[in-house]
């Protein structure tokens, strides 16, 4: 604040000064580990506050980064809003500070609204009586034509595909990289010496995608009917996950008539996903 000539008189230091500085400090201390999340939503720190970041690097400290909550964001936004009502803030010399705090409050409220919207959608999903992911949607199919030079990271898969019969599906789970980001790039740049069709189904949430491919004949000999049959076969084997509401209804329905403990019924639901 001294750098921008935002100061206090001697009699303001212990009252207004402490309130302003402590409020800003608490807010930036809370926000510091989360700037990357805000930036992904297009929310940047106002220029005046750019230097007030990087002081609480929890990754370097090997500490778990806490979750951003709508309650905390609302509380910090309200605390900042209280600063704008202080007569000291009305000084024309502090206009840049005033507008920067206004912008920061706006950013916090936008992210709070985003979190509240996410929570509403999640609650609706949990209370749904049918699976959220529809097999009619949430999948894509793309044809990948053959290449002459196969990158080394696809050699194992390429050898396997060469031995496959045409239109015989194969799950890529044992060939894909374990790292999420590396897996995404691996799928995106997939290159093989055989032309293939790649079917990707999006499970959603933390479950990622299921990727299945099959070898194709020359472009002039491809059979759409066979393609459809392969896709139908894959869909029949896709795992279907019940929502929390569906699990609760199952447990409530059978615990009284079977005498089984809820934990056993819950495990039955989980096992049914793997059948």
C-alpha cells in the first residue's frame, strides 16, 4: 500500500488501518493457493493486486490444497464489501484501490455463483432415479487412417491391431498411459499402421473415458452395418452407474424384507456395476 501511496494518519492506524490491512491480508491469504482455478474460469486478479500472490504456495510446502467453497467466497466478498463503506476509502486519491476491490468482489461473486450452480447440478444428479449418462449421448466415433511411420509409444498397440480381425473391438485400457494428461494426448495423437475406428464413451466425473477401437478395411470396402453392430455390442457392455437416489431406494426397499444390513445391500449395488 505504501508503494501506491495508500496510507493512514496516526489516529487511523489502529482502527481503520488495521481493519483494511487485516481484511485484505485474510482475503489474499485465502485466495493465494487457488489462482489457477480462478484463471481457468477467466477470473484474473486486478492489476493492482498482482504482486500479492505466491506467498502461500502449498505445493512447495507439500501440503494439501483446501477446496474453494461458496461459503468462504461469500464471506470474503462481504468482508471486502465492508471496506468500500469506510469514509477513508472515499478519498479521490484511493480511487484505484476502490475500483480494484470492486473488481475483486465481482470475481469472487462470479466464482461463488459458478460453485452454487455446480452444487445444484450435482444435487439433482444424486437425486435422479435414472443413470445420468445416457448411452445415446456422451460418446464420439472417429476414423483414424493408417500411417507409414508408427511412433514408438504406439508400437505395442500396433502389433496387437495387426493380428485383429476387421471389426473386432479391443479395449485400450491396457495400452493407455496411466497419467490422465498423458492419456489424453496419447488418444488425441493415436497413429497406427492400420486404419481403425475409435469409439470413446465419457463416463463423466472422475471416471474418465472408455476407449475402444477396431480395425477397418480399405476405405472402399467399409461396411456401415458392421460398424453399427460393433457399436451396439460395445454399448451393451458399458458399465452403468446408479445415482445416490437409486442406491438409497434399493437399500430402503430390500433391507426390511430381507433383514440384510445396509452395508451388504450397498456392496450389492457396487458389485452390480461390475457385472
